[in-house]
């Protein structure tokens, strides 16, 4: 059982103080819904000042846009309830679609824009004349809550993201070092090696999540953001290099006598990565790599020599990348400002999944509003608002039902807690000080759980639903029937929202995994076709994001877990070889261009067919003809690169047949060359 510690209670005390400050000011200046300000405090609360700043910025933007959309909709469709409901449903669906195409914290603005329009617009269906006041009040109270929370976070025991970010970078580098050691010692596919590789992928995503918030923390971290991004990209490149190294070491060790001269070098390299902070003098290692390098004539005459040559090239890359990573880590630790513009990070986007989530949200809202209008249910507006909120909150989940059960259970508990306050406690108090005193025990305890990531899913619905049903106001009319009906309407709305989101993804994680594999094959097809919009950095960013998505969804004991991850890792190398091949294609002699173009067209058809789940031709014979054509050319940097890239693609396809839709060949290893 996870119990909060002293630091968690300090966070809870700060959050409660910010909430009470917001409520006090709202009461003092006569705002009609102080609960909105208190809700904002608990929704945005975070232990780190930078996270509060970033979420506050996007929540403010989303609230203003959403409230404005509600005003426009109500103004355009005044006295036309059905059209207004259709407008709001489409708006929420569009915002959910947009939110699923971007990542935190920017997606927060889209989600807020969507359900803020619902929270402001649906109560105005029966009272359109009040829409402007409702919209302005909503924004005022949200901004009030954000200001109070930011103020308390900055002044009272402020916690910075910077130290956490630096620790996360160290963890990431340590995961990279451990997996490098595993690969060099031949243990990359052992149980320990798989754990280290899994940790490497997951640490990459957690570092990215912290980086986007750190940029809002201090000027020093903003200045160093470029270093962090470059470090991420260097580590991604290191990962892809390690995939290639592992594959080639495995192949060479299966060939009698070929790896004998290589083993002392691998042992030296493994020692280099045995301990964190080991020496950085790589001159002896580089000299040994040069000594083993086969000649240009040898790599054309002997495919094993070609394989060895590319392995040595990747080992040289490994040392270079590791040195760069350590230098960037030192620059971040010293707070050195990054020169030049930080490279952009482009992540995986799934337009179909996002569209289905948006359409299902719109359908759910329209279903609820139809029942509301047809039955004249007095609390139908509350249920409809909660459909919009639930669809927004659960849109990104593969299996919304599993999370929603806990959310609904805690919402039901919160309604009971709210009932105790509304009917048992509030009638007996008559001042703000007493209000704070009676609220403190519950909110301090539940707020401490909000600081513990595994407990957020339990604490957040408990806190926000309690605040919502209490409806703190200066003048309050106690109505048990209204309270009960509103509580029931909330649960109905949440349940309907979860149901429609679950229907949009009936297969759960397997559907998401399938979508990721489709996206990978389509990107490979674009690279084979020479799509000008796909460069190396963009491809690596997307692939790492997909690897992280796969690693999260393949957690557990799925029998195909290792095969899917290995295939995905190999697609990274295939894509990089396609990019290298395309770069040298225009410099090749005419007779080779035709063979290479034919090979690339065959690969494009193969990857497109794989994405569409169709049977396709085997591209390996075409690749073999291209290999033979390029091997006959005189040595040059371009022909060498073309030879290595072609061989690398063929090697990967022959060992990981599912990527290209082919069955692996029994003698593939002997035929395989090398590649990048």
C-alpha cells in the first residue's frame, strides 16, 4: 500500500492554501461560482512550479477559446436548440481530434477548448441571454484559480523541475550504458538485456515529458533546452546504432572463424562501458577498429568482409555518439546556453484513431442531448456536459472502460462526501474561516494522494467531483432532490461518455499496436519512394515515439512481445538505410540507378502492402540483383554506401520477414551482407 510522505503533505497543504485563497477572493468580489476557481486549483496542481506554469498557460488559452466558441454558437443558434447542440457536439469532437494529434502540455489547450464550450454552452440552451456573463465568469474564475496556485507554488517551498530533469537524464544515460554493455557482451537478448532495452525506451519518453515542462521553469533551463533536445536525438541515434551492432555481432558469431579477430575489440569496448563515468580516451579503441578494417577490394569480394566493415563503422559511430552524449550532459549540468535553434521534435500521429475519438464524442453528446430534449429531463444538461468531459478525459486511452470504472466509483464516493458537507456540515457554519477548517481534513488527506502518480487516478476524481457537487456559493438553497438528481446526471453522463469512447476502440491495445505497425510500414514506403518530407531526424523521432508506444502496450506476458519489438527495432535500421540509399542514388552510374530504382519500387510496394495487410511480391530477389549490379562497380564512397545500405536492408528483411511480409530464408545469414 502506498502512503503519502511528508513531502506529499507539504504539496497538499500548498494546494489547499491556494484553493482557499481562490475561494476567498471569489467570495469577496462576488463571483457566482467560487467552486470553478477551486476546481481549477486541484486540476492544475503539480509538485513542480514549471508544470503548473505550463498547464496554467494552456488551460487559460483553452478556456478562453472554448468560452468564445460557446458565445459564438449560442449567438448564431439562439432559439434553435437542436442546431446549437449539433454545433457544440461537433466543436467538442473537433477539439478532441486536435488534442490527440499533439502531446502534453499543448493537448491540454485543445481539450479545455472543447469541454469548456460544453460547460458554458449547454447551460445556456434554456437561457441564451446569459451566455456572455457565463462565459466571462468562467474565464475569470479559472484565471483566479491559476493565479492563486502559481503564486503559492512560487512563494512557498517552490520545487523546480531542473534537478528532476537532470536525474532523469542520468537515468537515461545509465540505461543506454547498460544496454550497450549487454549488446557488446552478447547478452542483448537475455532477460537482463531485454529489461535494460525496455528501460532505455521508456526513459526516453519520460525525459521528453519533463523537458516540455522544464522549459517553463527557469531561464537557465529554457536556455539549455536545445542541449536536452540534441541529447535526446543523439541517444536515439545511439539506440539505432546499437540495434545494427547487435544484429551484426549475432550474425558474425554464427560464421565459423570470422569473429575470432573481432572478439578482443568487443571485449575492450565492453570494458569501456562496464562502469558509469569510465575514462573517455578512445584512441586505443579507434586504432584497433582501424586495424581490423577490411579493404575496399575485400568487401566486394567477400560478403562477410562487407558485414565486418559495417560493424566496425557502427562501432566507431557508437564511440562518437557516446562522447557527444557525455558532452551534452555536462553542458546541461553547467547550465551552458545552447547555441542555435533547437531541433524540432515530430512525434507519431494517428489521424484515424483521433477522428474516431472525436466522432464518438460528438455521437455521445448528440445521443444525450436528443434524450434531454425529447424527455425534457431537467438535469439533461448536466449529463450532457459530463459526456463531453468524460470523452475528453478518456479519449487518449486504449481501454477507457478499465480507467472509467475507477473514475465512476470515486465520483460516486465524492457525491456521498459532498452530501455530508452540503447537508450535514455547511448548515452549521457561518464564516469563511470555519469553511476552511471543515474542508481541511478531507482535502489535505486526498490532496496528498494527488502528489503520488499511481494514486492520481483515484484522488483526482474524488477531489474534483467533491468540489463540483458542493457548489460553494455566497447564498445557497439546500435542496436534497436537486442534489441527488444532479449527482445521478453526472454519473449517467460519465458512463455514456466512457461507453462511446470504448465503442470507438473495441479491440483495445491490439488495435493501437496494429495502428502503430501500419504507420511504420507507411513511413518505410514513403522513404523508399523518396518522399521529400521525410528526413532522418523526423523519421527517428517518430520511430522512437512508436517504440515507446509499443513498449507501453506490450507490457506483460504477451507471447509475441519480443517478436513485435524486435521487428520494430529493425524497421528503424531499414528506414535509415533507405535514407542513405536515396542520398547516394543520384551520384550512381546509369546502369546502377536502374537496378536501385527497381529495388526501391519493389520495397515501396512491399511496405504499402504490409500496411494494408495485403499479400505482396518478395522483394529479396530484386534486392539481390541490385546488390550484384552495385558490387560490380569500381570502389568509391557513393558505391560503397549504396552497397552497405542495400545489404543492410536485405539483411534485416531476411531476418525479420514480417516487416516486409516475407518469410525468413534458411540460408539468409550466409547471403546477407551488412549495411548501416
